[in-house]
C-alpha cells in the first residue's frame, strides 16, 4: 500500500507501531527524523535504505 505522509498521519491507529511490528521501524525514524522534507525526497531515502538492507552480505 502506498500512502502519502499526510495519509499516514491521518491513518486510524498508530502507523508507527505497524511498521515496527513488520520489522521496518527505521521507516518511522526516517519520516520523524526529517520533518518538512518533500515526499519525493523522503521516498527516495526510504528506497535507498531498503536497497542497502536488501543487499546480500559480502557483495
């Protein structure tokens, strides 16, 4: 599911808990750590971090 940051903030319940439970707590840290950052840049940062995490070790 793709949501804008504003849609995450409007999500019923605490979205940060959901990403934490899914093992992606770093996404909430990225969003919270860069308030006011435009969404395209934030998404690029998240995708870059995801790519780093997904790389096999030793390559």
